[in-house]
């Protein structure tokens, strides 16, 4: 049905509309013409009077994922694609989704997909189109999800489209199947040995297949898929596509779409590039550019992990504010240039984030600084469609973040610093499985090489010594930063009430490990004023020595062998720490505050 509301909404999406013919001749489904040519300038009334309404692809900057399977098996997987403007039609009285329309990102070349590749008329199952138009409303169309087309690189859909081609064929042969575990073991083996499909994607499609075949033993079927992957990785026997096809007694042509030879881009080896020593040393390479010296730099990956409630989000929000506003934070000096930040929050509710921003703004006002809200960008669950982020283990999820970063760069003319809070909330993966981290870390490495700083927040293991999950991630990161709550011996007594204390430790820091920068310190925030202090990590006795030095006492006046901890060795050990931290002037015998 074509209504004025729909026409205006489609126009607000940037769609260039046209009436479309509904005839019994060769002109059926083609755009209505003016003077023998397509027209891109129709009045609202002309559009309302049409039998069908179409949206031009090129002129609207869109492309269409067209489901054309005559058996309608492929259509049953359409909801696994990212949400966007969705159009359908009635078939035997039931509404079926047939088209998903996406926006093509700027400067991205459209790449077609067709299955089967050499289909005769009426044999196409699924294809992507960007050359003509798609009928989006009218007498034989139903608008299923009237939302603005999602900006998405067609390459991000490639794996899903190939999986739909394969699984729609499997559906045809498994609806009334006996011995389902036998089938899923063979499917798991084929997926493990002959595809590079990420495990979360495999499980997503297997779960959907179970749903479509009324199979209630979903956990059992998923276990079959995972166990075959484990067998493959450990060198044990696992099933192949040949055994899967023999079990189903059919030739699985659709499975060819997800085989490694089709997923991987065929490349001709041309050798790796190299320079000799003289060429290499005269070559200009980007030097580290510190935004907060030396904790935040361009082209850097950092992990910040801590138990829930320690204060990692609090810390990172204040740090992000300093980066955006061009001010120092703790002992880290700003480079004088304001840099935008993109803070992607996948767990905390938006109201809590909003309150923390107001608290930071109040703290800046009390300190005589101005919080640069124009350079702080937030992506929270509440403002996403269906309150949902696509997983960062999926290409579409990663591209969504990159697209947002590019939009911020376009607005500000500066690449933003990216905070991902947190990995558990923003991904769907088995954290202990190294394979699930590989592509995520490859993506972060690509962002680093593009000049982005990315900080991702994470949780620790049960023991708390390291971050949860495979240690593959630690190999790629530049900084591994751990936050903990100080115990009773380490807590700074003068700042216990109305303050939050956290110990900052570094398990890895490429440029500064085993330097003064990587020493353990205690950061303290005043929950009323929002101001921060930073202390060297001292024992209670060492803090007593420091307090006496600040009170003006000389080392000789503090040394008392009769008092525990006040020996000459301990007093001068404490002084050495304070001197290194810039907190004690040994020459003038003066001690200051951090």
C-alpha cells in the first residue's frame, strides 16, 4: 500500500522514488517513463497514484539483497541478516520477506553476489542488485520493517549470503531427517575441515536450522559442531563434505559456496617487499604521537581489565574526557591538541553514562576547565536498533564501528580514539578459544596501522591475575593495563571516605615496561569533586615516613631503630621512591604532593 506517510518517510531516507509498471507485458515491474526515459522527478501525487512504488539503486545510494528462491527455503534465513529496510509480499496468505535494502558506504565499490552463478531464468536463489530499482510498496508488496537503510559494505554480507545458499539447500534435505546427531557430526566436520566460517556464525545457522526443522535438542546439535572443530584442530579424525553428502544422498552444490576456495580471495604470490639497511633507515615512518603522554598514543592497542565495580569505566570516561578536551589527566601530559573520542558502551545503561558525563562536566567547571562535549561521541545500547550491537566477532559488527569512526573523522577532521566497553558485552564468542580472538585482534591491528588508538575493556579470570580468555590477544596489544582495588595494607588511609581507590598495574607496555611509567600506582578519585590524585604504591609505614617528610622533618629525625619500619634502610628506601616519583627534593629536603 502506498500512503503519503510512506512516501515522505522513504524520501527522508534519501530514496529517489519512481512509479513502477504493473502490466501483463514485458514492461511489467519496470519504472514508468516520461518521454520515453526514466525520470527521477515525480510529484508526491504521481507517486501516490501509482500501482507500485520503486526506489532507484544508484541514485538512492542503495543496493538490494533479493531473495528469489522458488521453494522459499532461502527466505527463511533472511532474519539472520542485519536489520534494515525490509520489503516482502504475500504468498498463500502469509507475508514473506523478500528484499533487504542497504545503503552503500561512500567510496565503497559495489560487488555483486549471485547464487547460483550461472542460473537460468527462474533458478536464482539469492542475489545482490545495484543497477536498476527495487519495488518497495504497492498492490503486491508489504513493507515489513520501515526503517532507514543501514549503511553496510556489501563485503560484510558475503559470508552470510554464502551460508544462506548452503543452509537453504541443507534445509530441503533435513526437514524429516532421522539420526540427526549423525547429520550434525558430519556437518560439523565438513564446516571444520573445509571452511573458514567463524564458529559463532556456524552456530548461528545451525541454531536456525534446528528451529526450522522443529529440533528441540539445540544444545546437543551445537555440541556436535564444536566437538568436530576440536577434533580437527587436535589432528583427530573428523567428517568431510563427502561423508555429509553421502549421508544425505545428494550432491550439495550450495556447500561449494562456503568452501575455502570460494571464501578466500585467490591471489598470485609476488613476494614480500623489503629494503636494504640503508634504504630502511632513511625511510620515513610515523613516529609515536602521544595524545596523553605516554598512556594514549595514535596507532596503539590497549587492554584495560578489572573486576566489576573496580572503576575501569569510570577511569576510561575521565581519560576520554581529557583526550577530547585537551587537558592533563593524572600524571599524563596532554599534547595540546584536542582529539575526538568514540565511546562504545555495550553493557552499562545510558542513564548511568549520562550521569557520569555530568559529574565529569561539574569536575571540569570546579577546576576551571571546559569539557569538550563536541568531541565526545557515545554509542550505547539504548540508541541502537532493538538495543543491540552486532558482535565484533562478525564483520558487520566491526564495520559498524569503523563506519562510525569515519563519520566522526569526517565531522571533526581528526581520527577518533576508540573505547570498546567491554569485550564480553560487545562480542559473541568462547573467550577461551584462541580462534575466536584471531580475527578480532587482526581487525584491531588493522585499525592500529590506520592510525587509530583503540582501548578495549575486559574482565579478569576468576583468579584475577590476568584478563579472561585466550592469551592470543596479549601478543598483539601494546599496553596491558590492570586495575584492582587496593587491600587494607595498600589503601591510602586519608582518602577512604567518599573516594574510590584503584591500583594501576602494567603487565605489558611495549615502549615503557620496566621504566618509571610502568610502576604500580594508586589512583584516587574524589566522588564529590571528581578530582583525581595519583600516589606511588607505598606500604603503610612508607606513607608514614612520607607524611613526616611533608611535615618538614629531616631523614635523621625520622630514623628510629626502636620503631618498626623506621630503620635507616627503610627511610632512605622510601626517599629513593619519592625522589624517582618527583615527590621529594633531596637537595632542599622538601617533600610535595603528587
